[in-house]
C-alpha cells in the first residue's frame, strides 16, 4: 500500500508545483501590456519636435520646400491621405527613406492616424541622420477634424466628422 501512495503523492506534489510555478512566473496581463505600449509611445510623442495639423496646413500653404511622409499602412494611405504625402510605412522606414529622400536637411513632416506611429518614425529619421524632422502631433485625425481636404485615387474630398473611424 505504501508503494502506491508514494508515487501518487509525488505526482500530486509535482502537479501542484508546476501550477504554482505557472502562476508565479506568468506573464503580465493584457491590461499591463496595453499600459506598457502607452508608456512606450507617449514620451516619444511628447519629446519629438511637433506641430498641429492646423499649423502644418499653414506651412504647406506657404509653398516651402518640404517632404510629408505618411507612415500608415498601405490600405490607410490608399483610403485617404494628406495632399502631397509620400507613403513610407513605419515598418520599412530605415530601408526606403535613404533611397527616397537624399537631402538630409530638407524639412520632413511625419504623420499617421493619431501621431504615435509618426512620432516613432520622426525619432527614427532623426536617429538615421535627417536633421529637420517634425511630427504632426494630432496627425490625420487632426487634419480631418480641421475640415481639410484629403486625396485618394478618386481625387480630392472632405471626410465627414468621424468618417474615417471604423463603424461597428
């Protein structure tokens, strides 16, 4: 009888230890991960030189020589983009930009949907050696909220308030 109890006891203790180890060494909750993401982009967005969409529109209207980079996905860019924007997704910025923008001193403005991805892009461009990079802080959302025109393959149009948000 004792011979049967010992292996069962060892098996039970092993299972308990494995379950306890999973609890003790479990990864962070998804809420902690989401909070970590905000803690990654927020200080970068705040630290980058930036302008609002309204301020950028005045710069754009002044006909100064500049480059505007849309760092959103291809689908986002195709749906609608700010006039004159070139598309360089954030994920390939390091490889595409040096082949696309040879003047490292030209004013470069970056934007995405809300200004977070483009803040990362602005920081990366600066790290790469571009000397005059500015993020559009309120980004595409700010541009639309100001009522400015956007473009896609069908031409120029103005989106209604909230028109670019995914409807559920």
